[in-house]
């Protein structure tokens, strides 16, 4: 592998053994091979460290940083400090990058030197990789920036992001006070330097939904910090913060609602075993609701 590589893939890991192999394999299987994978183990207590050591021993592109648990922002900054690539790509330990992800993003950034932040669309999947729906991210800079200024961190989906390393460092990296919306905070600061943002219209990531993801466990905290994060951005830009500012409406699904969605998606895809798993959990949580029994009936029939 030539050194330095073009891309440094930053993969923070914390107790991620269930999906970690799939995530790493998806990076190592990229059609664009000029990268290093920097996996930052943030004090995991499961088998994640052993899995990381195994991959590092057999593929020289994998570098492992082991650290005491300090949170995702500190872990990413540790990875950023040693990143040798001129481009940094984000990856999460429970997602799957599609094979052409790095190739298409590198090609775009080479052709658009003004772009410092590039994402893509994603296919959301359930814990068993059943397709749910595709995201619909805007592709042009102005629309992306407006969404960020409205507190919509999904304007660029963090694990789809590829960024110019120099721009991330010039912005100051990640800030712990804005976890779990550290991506929104970073993206706003990066664009204040004059660079442009874009999203490729292609789906380049399978974004996994599950009960232990931050979007589920830290939903309320995300909502609470958006106002302070965006107000900070307005202040840095010297623009008055709108008195009527409000983040985009976002409702947290109850566990039974989400499981029902996953189950019906599996029924539609004729993934009977997955549909039954979800339906059994729904029935256990809401045994007196007619909808639970209808779902179980359809899951058992496979349609």
C-alpha cells in the first residue's frame, strides 16, 4: 500500500462486537483500495478489542488505537490526530459501506476541490439487514447548509461523510460538549471556513437501526442540544439568532411502533424468520392489541 494513503477511514468502536465484522469487511472490500482504516477502541468491555487485533494482524491497512473510554468525540479526535490521508471518511461499527462508496466519493472530491464535506444517501435497515427505506438527502450546498442551520444533522449523514482532513483540523475537530450531535456542530464549523458541502445521490451505506444506537438511546439529549449548537453557529457568523427558531419536528417512535415497522418490512420482503422475530417481541410487549395478533398471523404466513 502506498504511503500516505489517500483516505483515512475513522471507525470509533465501543462494545460493537455484534456488527463489527460486517462493518470492517465492508471497508476492506472497497473497490478503491488506497486507504487506511483507523479503528479507535473506546474502552470496550466485550470482544471488540480482540476482533480489531485479529483484523490488524492480517491486513496492514488496519490500524488500531486502544484508549480508555472517553466518548465518541474524543475517540474521533484521537483517530484524526494520526490520520495520514488527505481525506477522512467516517464509518460506524454497526453500518455497512457499499463497495463503490470510497471510489465514488474520492472521484467527486478530486473533481470538486471547493467541496470539503461530502455525504451520500443511505438505505436504512433493521438489526437483521432488512431494507426499510432510503434517505432523501439534498445534493446541493445551499440546501444542506440551510438544513444544518435548522438543526437537521441528517443533512449529511455522519457515517456517509468524507471530508478533507485539513478542513476538519482547521475547524478544530470534534467537540465533546455537543455529543451526541457532534457531527452537526463540526459540519457547521467546517462550512464557516468557506468550503462547500454536497451529497451524492447514490445510496452508498446501509444504515442500521437498532435499540442501542444513539438515535434511540440519546434521542432527548440530541433534541436538547440542537438549539445551543445552532445558536453558537449564528453567533460565530455574526447573525442574530431567530427568535422563532425551532428544530425540525422529529418524533421518537415507541419500541412497539418501531418493531411493527421492522416486522412489516420483513413481511413485505418475504423474510419470514426476521418477521417472526420482530412479531414475537411485539406480541410480548402488546399482547392485548389486535394489531399485534394480525402482525403475528401475517408473519407466520409469510405474507
